[in-house]
């Protein structure tokens, strides 16, 4: 119980790879594809690098996604309806993230706090594959949502969620800064 109260849990059932979409080694998802993908890129100047990295490393779980959490929860609910993991997994630790960790309906494929780079792979039910990246270069926070559609349904899905990206990701970037 002491380890739980100190957030000192080495692993948990949340970190199991139960998703039907996530197959194989986590490293195969590390290189985010570009060919045949839709990419929503955003950037914002960083005022305090350490503060921004701390916010990125605390994202998800009880902390939430900093902006429009109700939409993230709605997406998690829709995922559960279609047999996915939803947002019920949360996260193992409040401020630490490591490759292989579960983070709501994402899987951490790369996490380097010193470099200020985090890459997440979506384990939600999707008509394609999705990645969410955060990286800080020269006091600029870059965020990219990459989607590799599978067929016509994948393309329709991308265009259906694209309008939401505009305010969700802009709002999230502002809160991360």
C-alpha cells in the first residue's frame, strides 16, 4: 500500500498489451510514417522548457489532456462501445512515462524527457493507425497527430475528426506552455 500511495508501482495490469491493434514489439511503432498519412502539425513558442516538459509528462490519466477533457472522455466512451480499451487504463505514475507504458487509450512508444520528446501510438479502435507526438526544439513545442487510414472508412474518419483537432490541439498546446 505504501508503494501505491507513493506512486512507486513498477508495473500494473494497465500496462498489458491487450489491444487488438497493437501487435508485436513497441519499437516497430517508433518511426511514425509519413507516406500515405494525414498529419495535423501545430507549434507554439515555449516560455519555460522545464514547465512544459513537466506538463507533457503528466498528460492523461487523472490529470487529463488539459483542454476539452469531455471530448477525450467521449472518444474513450466511443472506443469502449466498439470493444476498445477506452480511457479506463489511465496511467501508472502521475509524472513518469516510459516506453511501453499505457496512457489512457495510447501506448508510449518513445519518451525522452531530456530531449523533450514523447511519441504515443493509439490503441483505440480506429479505421487506421494513429500517433501523437510532442517534441521541443529550440524553445518551440511541436505537436503532430499522424493518421494512417485503412481504406475509405479511414479517410472518412480523418475528415470527421479534423474539425475537432483545431480547437482541441490549439487549446492543449496553450495549456502545455
